């Protein structure tokens, strides 16, 4: 396939501050496509409140941030002139140029970029996707929707009008077929394995990432209470409710709480076993692959797409609310530790960026109605 020209768009903040696995997976996929020769540009949505966090993340990654504002003026009754920001754009480059736009500017920026005829397709996900689909259709650009959970098609009046849908697991492929009557293609999330690989591990902790209710903080803490001689680590991902942070810090002396980490190697270098006690139907479970690349076995809920992510590099728990089931599973992981550790390393390779890019391009070659446009060559001198 010839090199693609892709515009990626999402009505959410993008990597490195997007909090969901979908944002990180998109970044890794797009970075891989850049390395294969494709031309990529990304557009997201964010407000001023995200600026300090974005700047901190980019400083850590060694990238500059630029802020551009379009001001407007209003005149009061007495003739006083006041300026206010009408459109705001945060720009940076991590493998490809990215802009985060204020809500009033987001859709206009996507439309402006597509109007130039420089892109073969619009790859989009998450919030504002129905509006993005309408812009792509109006501009004659192929729309490719990447669904990361079962709720994202609810905003489309007629989801069957989408010519191609990607989804992050076979589990959600079946769900989309059953609930919406659409046939999606599976594209497991791409994971830049080297970004999570550590040189040495101290094996200090049994770790959980994202200690909130739906992710299973309750069974995690019950296991910690039952094993006071073991050390546990709870790592923020989404914003942890203050009540949970206070509970951990005051009632669980063997649990360390760690705020959100830009570099997750800090976590994996100290982790012996990863617990993923999700209480809802995860679409995939990216954190599993991140840990497994380091030979960390995973103890996880048998729900949603988690079994696909886990492979044979860990142990699944069926009774996900039962602390005894988790304790039994933990004992099994310890008893089979070396075997599961070796399996984990092999399993993680299935989700490498290179493997995902290859599958992405293969899917596009069979996409109904998709063609790569010939680049426009100006005849002006």
C-alpha cells in the first residue's frame, strides 16, 4: 500500500494527557504509521484548564508547547473595549504534529484541514464523532471510526452508514454486531513496548493501576487487608476520588498510593504482580500488555476483552467480587510465577506497534470504497 495521509481527530485531549487507553493506543498506532512513511496530523479538544498538565507532560517528554489565541473584541454600553479569547490552539509535535483546540474551534479546525484535500482518510474516535463523520462526508474524505467501548456508537443516528469501524477486541466486535447490527474489524490497541520496558525490577509490590470503583479498587483493598505482610501499590490514572485516597492512606498501611505517572516504568520497575480487578466489561486492558513486556504476570477479571489481552501470561478470576477468589488466584500466580512470566513476555509481542500497523494497513486494503488519493501537485510557479 502507498503511504497514507491521515488526519486523526477526537473530541478529547490527546496523548500525552488523554487519560484513556484509546488516546495512548491511537498515539502509538499513528507513530508507527509515521515510521512506515505515512503522513499524519492529529487534532483534539482541550480547554485552558489542561494547559499546565499538558506543558508538564511535554517537558518530561522533551517537546515544546506553543499556544495560539484568536482574540475578539466587545464594546460595553459605556464604550469600554474588552478583548476575549475566541479560539485557542495548543500545538506540539511527538512523532507527528498535534493541535488541541478549544471546543469552539475544534470542528472548524478539522473542517479547515479536510477542505484542503490533503488527506486520504479521517480516523476518528470518542466525543463528537457523529459531527466528525458529517464533516468527512461533506468533504469527500473517507471516514474510519475506531470504537474502544460499546457506548460510542450510541451517538450515531444510523451507525450502519459508517463504511468501516475498527474495534479494540473480538469481544466488542461481537457486542457491536449484536447491539447495532454492524460488522467491525478488530484492531487490538498498539503498544509501544519499549516505552514500558525496564532494565531491572525490584518485585516489591502487587500493583493496581487506576484505583476507582469500576476498575475494582474494592477487591484490591480487600486482598491487601487479607495479606498485611505483602506490599501493595495503587497508582492513579483517572482522577482518584479523594475519599478513596484518604481511605488508602489512613486504613491500609501496607498500600502505597502513587499519583499519576507520566513514565509508567517507575511503576513496573517495582511491580511483581499486576492486579486488574475490573468490575465492568473492559474493551481490552492495555495496562496488561504494558506490564507483560517486563515479564510481570497479571491477575485479572474474566470480563470483556481482558482475556484477549491477557493470553496465557496470567490468571483469570471469574468471581470478580469475591476476595477469596482473588486470593486463590494470587496463590496460583505465585505457584506458577516463572512459567507465567515467560508467557507474559511472549504474549506482549502480539500487540507491538509493528504488528498493529501491519494489520491496520491490511484492513484498509479490503475496506469498502477506500482509495488513496493522488497527491495534489500545484502547476503554479
